[in-house]
């Protein structure tokens, strides 16, 4: 599975790679913000 993803990513242009990374970072930051708010609500 990992090798297949690596092959697809290496075939992409740099713009596609940048957008993939940005989407991942955005999703991760949203998840982290929601988690911290959730934890703070319980304190």
C-alpha cells in the first residue's frame, strides 16, 4: 500500500505535492484545535 502511494506521489507535479501537504496540515491542525477545545471544556 505504501509503495503504491509513493509511486503516485513521485508521479505528481510539485504543485500537486504542495497542495497535498497543505491539505494534510490543514486537516491535522483542525483536528488538534478541536481536541484541545474538547479537553479544555472538561477542565
